[in-house]
C-alpha cells in the first residue's frame, strides 16, 4: 500500500546535520579526525497516543514542542562529539568533555530567557518610551511589532557574523541542498546536490518570520493598558501564533506551484541568505549520511512517486564525497 507523502526535514547542529523522518531521527556529525558518527533514534510523539493533537492548529504547537526536544537532543549529541574531539586533542578523558545535566539545563534556561527578553520584553519597553506620542492602541501595537521585526533581523545579522555560527549555517545549507535533491527525486549524491539551492520554503528561518508577521496581526487586536497585561498576553498567545504560523508554512511549502503561495514564501527565502551558507562537499556528505540513515530505517519510502528502497540507500551511504 502506498504511503502518504511525507515532508522530510532537519536542522544543522555543531559540525553536523540532524534529519527527521516518519519514525526515526538521525544525527550525523563529523569528528575532528574526519570520521562521520551517526546516531539514530525512534521518534516518539504524544500525538500518536492522542489523535486530537493532530488536528490543524493544535498539531503545530505539538510539533514545535516535539521538534524542540528532538532538536535539543541532536544539538547536545553534536556538542558532546565536538567536545570529545577537542578533549582527545588535549589528552582528556571522553567523560570530561561532555556537558553535564546542570550545564544543559542552564543552557536551555538561558536560551529561553534571552528569547523572551529580546522578542517580548524589549519591544514592549521600546513601546513604553514612545507610547504617549502614539494616537491609539492600534498604533502602539504596530510600533511594537515593527520593533520586534527589527530586533529579529538585527539578531540574525549579528549572529551570522560569528565565525563558528557561519560553519553551522553552512551545514544548514547542506541540509537544504540534500532535502531539495531528495524532493526533486534525484539520487542522493554529492554531485547531484551541487545543482540545488541552499534555500527551502519550509525552513525554520521562514517559520520564524511568519511568527513575527502573524504575531503583529494577532496583537493588533489586543488593547491592554498595563505593560504586565501586555507581557502576559504575548506569552500566552505565543502558542496560538505558532500554531497558525505552522499551518501557513506547511501549506505554502506544499503548494509552491501556485504563484501566490510561492510569493508568500519569498521573504523567508530571502532571509535564508543570512542563515545559510554554500557548503563544501564534506559538509554535504554529512547531510546525505543523516538522511540516508533515516531512510534505511523507513525504506521503502515513496516520495513524489519514486521508491527509495533499502538497497538503494545502502549504495548512497557508501559513496564518498569528492574533494572540495
């Protein structure tokens, strides 16, 4: 029986790429000695147990929470592999190079706090400074939304200038090129990926842009007199905004053949010029190995009418990258 078409995707991690499929997630990381380490795990989702969580708008929030957990595990695995490689170079034991539970918790808490401060608190404070000069709540909400957009762009620009992040962005580009190759029904080879772009309409960067724009629309209808009420409303409505944004990017990503939805995806694609870099062949090879590891567990996989069988996947995984 033919399986329903599934949208594969992933994310860049430290010196590697995570790819996610229907039932499995795989992380491929290149260590300092050139070896590619692959970790595969089954995907568990609460939505499988409670079908109502797959309903439109609700499924977006569930998917985001699920993706955060999977992405964090992939990032921590890549960080451990990277630190292990650094530790080996310095003669340290493998256990001394891994993040502790306390360090992981601190990292997550810091990231969440920074997100709230930058994209919720800072725009609200900026609004307070000019609120008395604005004619009404609508214009206050609009000014706050513009500030949020400016902070978002400045954050991406500043982060993209960091040398270490630029390597992560190159792996981000490799992930997109491999997914684009796969969705074009081409063999997963390093050579084939060269003809494809580093941009993709379902990218997380595009999703965040949709969140910023859609939040501006949602919040424009809210009228609160105190900053605490505004702060609480922004935080509580974030799942609603995220759920709606998820449906928009999912729909536009699957209907790129229609000009209107393609145009809606363009701003996010332009923004990806900051969050992706053209990868070298060795980085593409890592991304291929990550996707192949997932396909090996799920073969035969049918995408766009083409069958990716297990034996085909084995051949793709064995192919080395060309020198670049």
